[in-house]
C-alpha cells in the first residue's frame, strides 16, 4: 500500500484559504458559484488529512487558531468598515445583515473544520467551533457597537410608543442578536433590557405627569389600560418573553402605583364619584388595573367600605326622620311603616353592592370583607328606639302574616327571605332577633295569621343553615307543636261526639309544650259558668290521654266569639277571653263598678284597666262609662250599652297589646347570663387553670356567633360562679382562676 502524502501546514492552508475566500465572496454578494459536494468534500478532506497525520505533522492546534483568524480577518476587512459608516435605523439593518452572514459563515466553516470538533476540541476541552465563531463577532463587533445599537433600538421603541409606525421585524431581529450573541453571559439583560426598563419608566413617568393633570380618573385609567395592552403586544412582537413581567411592572409603577391615591381621590371623577354614579364599567377597569399593583386594592376597598357606610347611615337617618315626622302627624303606624321601608332599603342596598362585588370586583374576598364591615356598622344601629334585630323580625312578620303590606309572589317572598337571612349575618345581637321573631311567630301560629306554612318552614330552614340547629330548635318545635295541637283538637271533638253531656259552647283548645313557646303571664281568671264547663270537659278528655302532664291555661291568648243581643239587632263579637269574661258579667247586672268587675274577674289592675278601656273608650263602645271620658279610673261605673249597633254583623273588638319589648329584652338578658355561665364553666372544665384575660377572650370567642358579650357582665358572671364554688381564685395570683370539680 502506498504511503499517504504529507500535507504541510502552509500548503494545506493555502487550499483552505481558497474555499474561505469563495465563502466570503458569496457572503459579500460578489459573483461566485455555490459550493458543490466535490468542493465541500475536498475542503473537509484537507482538514481531515492535516489533523490525522502523525506528529510533528499533526496541524490540529494550528488549524484551530487559523479558524479563529479567518473570522477575525473577515470581520476586520469587511464587517467593521461597513458598520462604522452607518447610524440610527441603518446601523440596525446593517448589523442584522452582518449577523445573518456571520451565522452562515460559522455554519459553513464549522462543517469544513468539523473533524476538529469531533476529536481535537473534545480531547482538549476547548470551545467548539460555533462558539469560537460567535466569540469573534462578540469581541470585534458586538463590544464596539452594542451601545450604539441599543440606543438606536430604544429610539425606535420610543417612536412606536409615540404612535409612529416602525419596522417591528427589524427590531425583533436586532433584539435576537442580544439574546443569541453570548447566552451564558446574559447579554440581553445587561446590555439591552436594563436600559429598556429605564427608558420605559422615564417615558411613562413623563406621560403620567401630563395625564394626571389633564384627565379624569376614568380617562386616565383607559389610557393606562391601553398602554399595558400595547406593552404586552411589544413583547409578543419583538421583545424577549422574559421581559414581559418586568416591563409591565415598570409601566404599572409609573402609571398606577405612583398616582393611585391621587387618582382615587380625584374630585368629580375619583373612586367615590364612580360609586355614587354607578359607573360599573369604570370600577371594573379600576379593579383590573390596581389588582396588578402590590396592595393596590386595599385603598379601593377602604373607599368602597366608607361609601357603603355612608349610604347605610343615610338610610338610618332618613328612617329616623320619617318616623319622627309620622309621629308628629299623629299616625299610629308610624314606626311599623318606617321599619318596613328601612329594612327593604337595606336589602336593596345589600343587593346593589353585592352585585358590585361579584361583577366589578370579581368576587374578591377583600371586597366581601369591606362590605361585611360596612354593613355591620349601620345594621347594628337602631331606628326610632328599635334595634335592627327587632326591625328585621318585624319585617319578616309583615312578610309572612295574612294581610301584610307586602303583596309579593311566592318566588319573591322566598327571594326576600333569603336576602334577609343574609343580612342577619351582620347583626351582632342575633339572639334578640331570635326572641323577637319567636314572639311574632307564636302570634302568627296561635291566631292563625300565617299566610303560608311553606314559607314559615322555609325561613326556619334558611336560619338553621346559616346559624345552626340550636338557633331554630324552639321555633321548629312551635311549628310541630301546633300541628300536634290540631290533631289533639280533632280527637277532642271526636270524644265530644260520643258524650251526651256537652258544654253548650264550642271549645277549641290548643295544647302547647312550655319549653318551645315564649313565656306568657299566667292569670287565674274567674271564667263565666258557660266557659267553665268547656274547660272542665277538656281537662277530663286530656286526662284520658295522659296522667303525667299538667295543663296551665293562658287565657290572655284566648279568643271568643260572643253572640250579643243589642236592641237594634244582634251582633257577633270576636274578642279576647278577658273581654268576653268582662262583657258576660253584664248578663246578670246592668251596672257594675270598676272594683266589682276587678273582684269578679280576679284580674290584676293593669289588665282590668286595659280591657275596660277597649270596651268603653275605643272604637266600639260596648259599655257606657260614668263619667264619660277617655281614661279609666277605679271609681268609674260601667253600663251595658244595649243600644249599640254597627253596619257589620260580625266585628272584631281589639285589645291593645301590652308592651312585650321590655320583657323580651329581659328574657334575652337572662338567657345571656346563662350562656356566659355555661361558656365559662365549659372553658374552665377543659383548661382547669386559666388567666382572667384568656378566659374572657375564650368566652367572647365562643359566644360572638350569637351576641357580643359585655366584658363587665362576663366579669360579674365569673364572680357569681366563684360565689357558687364553680371556680376559685389562685391564692398567689388573683388574676388566675382554677376550676373546682
């Protein structure tokens, strides 16, 4: 086999130079034919032969150096002179063209010298051929022109921001040079992005100074939103994706963060004005923009909260004024009418701003919290001496009873009840609502004034879901109790059918369980003989059903239908048991004194005065009074008015209700004391030893779901429990309590 001819360094390089020169001519656009496969193979083979010869004829190291020199020579002779004569946008175009050519040159030369990459470079741990090619461009071109190119690119960006049309494709290619040139050195970030962010901040700072003076808040925000949108487009068109967040933060800082308070407080167009004028679209934009800014939503939420507070307080003042005005005009329904309007207004206000939170503020928890705190402020204020808890109970009563002022469809009633239960969350004294509601529920159930049993059960279900089973247990017991009482009455009537000895009076008895119902005052009324027989019959019947229950008769809740024979014509009177008993005294006597009536009925003075006033001084004067005036005295004499008449054959004689409000408040306060006692004992039983402050906080935490306990009351209850030997003070530390088992 013939020995391979030795290729000298200079001989081989002369051949390579011809190929490199041809490549340069092609890049410079000079007339030159393209490389064919034979030429390519000859060039590759020359490098192969020069690298595979035995030492000292292995020229790998020299070829590695001359590879670099080939680039440096081309750059120095052709690239740098071409770039040094260009400025502004033209230098960008020239640089882009030169970079594209350089990449072609790197690709072709790295193919010619590929054998170096495969063996020599990998063995000596050197930079590969492509990296060397990029380094040459970096050292000779990039380092010299990076500042000029950066400035020219930033000028184009600013011109585009000012509304000019620029060559985005050119910008994209130039920025790619910063990204591609030396990725490991992060040239894009250091040599371009940092300056871009500075220029961006300066640009929008200048814009913001002008806009904040000239524009309204909505107009300013429209411009800010448009700027953010355009910056996002810039990133997608020519900037590197990694710049997006930093770029937008710079814009947001200059346009939004720096001027937030000024924008929100702008006269005639700030956040308060937008809320007053119901500018939902502008509010949505405000939320969208400031949600991008750290802590940007807190000031808006605070303004939102104060605005709702203001509107709520205005409703309270308006209701107070309306109530006072109606009282001054002498209208009897002053408070009830005002109550209904007030609660309805609060529900509408809640609907409105809940819609704001769900739509404008995208259901953000911060705005739910702001709304909750605002409603808690004015929902716990009273109107015309009534607490919000009482007003809401009264509103429910009006909604659910027969003949209420609200004529709504079943769906509308359900919807209103749902909204009212939501409002109750803001009431701190929920136990007051429960008691007032229970009292009115009892009246509706006992006097058959409930318009719809389904609605009654529905609101109890809603209350139970919102506040727990304990909240509604007594109310549910009342509804169930009444159903059982109806069945009981049916059994009583069936029992009477089989008896010969009947009372002669139709008797309907509602048997209730004491624990479920509100407490009522027990009075031992002396019933007329006609009524006594009916009571005795029911007692006899009830004893056949159970031997272990005691009946307590609450005559104050009873109703009677009395057929009365007046001289003009008979009239059926519907009246309270007390009134009927008093009127029936006149079956035997035409004239009775106050004291005689009181003694015969065995009633307290306040009840006697009340019922006699209803019979002699009210709309229907069934009794004549001497002296004939509007007040009841113990010296008065009463005569049956046999000449009384009315256009109706059946009339209802009302008995003014006693003020139950004071008693309800007393009952609730008593229940609160029991609840505090239970909470203290429960806590101490689990902890055994606890400091005073911790104990108080624990009790408040346990009870705050139903009411806000007074710290003074808690302290008194603790002292009472110490007296009753549930707890004791530590001898050494009086602020420490111990549980006594």
